[in-house]
């Protein structure tokens, strides 16, 4: 059996004596596209922070690429894309090329000069997201959707095996959302990159994700996308605590 890229076993986490995550057991298979859905306050961001090593569980074990997280050092193999399009400073004085090159710092270290190979890596990452033509434009001049493609390039430049995306379409105009998800689908299928996508868009699961996890403090569902789409409205509403309608993404 293939080693999962991330594995959580009996994980609990509390904040100020309030239980946030309760007995989480979750494996993310290598090469999968996992959609993590659930209501606000259900613990999705906390789970991501635990996987990224930013928080420590009260109890339980977390492994990254087959290694205990406590000894894992190769963080360049994990890419992360957050809700930048919704909060990015439009006046930030950096070009697209410079923003993407920041993704190489874990590989080459801070205060190191970029050589020709490094520059080629940046351009290659921009080509993967179809943003090479914007390489020397200021990042603040781009649309929200274009910025998020640049942030994916920054995650890609370090040759990651897993990319974690925390609600990346917040602030992206609706007409570009499907194009953004198409890019993720291509990276997953053609490049073989494992993806963990945190989203409120349950319709994404019907078209793009291979696996789905529904989190509301505990893991209410974990299976493939076909099993997820077979859940009834009543079952989904019980998970979310309010009525839920799945909107199918289609062109």
C-alpha cells in the first residue's frame, strides 16, 4: 500500500480548554485531490495548522511523507496557498517573478544569490500556471485570480509533493473560479501533485476532488467523491448543522 502524504492518528486539539478537534483519523493518499469541507468553526483551519507544524496536538500522531512531524525537516516538499487574493496589499513593491522566487528560500536559504538554474525554475513555475507573460509586472496590479495563480507558482517552484490550499478562491471573481479549479485538476492529474483543498464550495467535490473529508470538530465523513455525492441533503445538513445544497460545477 502506498504511504500517505499525510496521516493523522487519534488527534485531539483544544484551545483555551475548548475542544476544537476530537479524535481525528485521516490519511491523505499520495496523488489524491482531497477536499476538506465543513462549517465555520468546525476546525478546518486548525487542522491545516497542525499539518503545517504551526500547532501541536494535545494528543495523537501526525506523519508527513512517512516521517513523524516532530522530526520532519523537508518543508520545501509541502506547498501552501492561503486566502491571499482577499487580503493582499496592492501597494506591495514586488514583481511576480520576485514573489514566486520567495518559494525557493527553504531550498537555497535566505540572503543567497539566485543563479541561472533558480531563475529558470521560477519561469518554469510561472509557465505551469500560464503567468509567464506577467513575470515582471507588479503583483499588486493583477486581478485576484491572477494573484492566486502566482501564489500557486510560488508553491510549485520548490517541487512540492503536496500543496495545501486554504479557501484559495476567496476574493476571486466568479468567472475565474472554474478556471482556477481546472488548474488544480491539471496539476493533480498531469503533475501527480497531491492536493488538500479547504473550501466552502461543496460543488467542487462533484467535479474536481477525488476524495472528500467533512469536518465539524470530528470527522463525520471521509471517502471518495462518488460516496460524498451520494450523501442525502439530510445527512449533509446534520454535518453542517444547517441546510446544505450542493451546486454542481459545469461549463
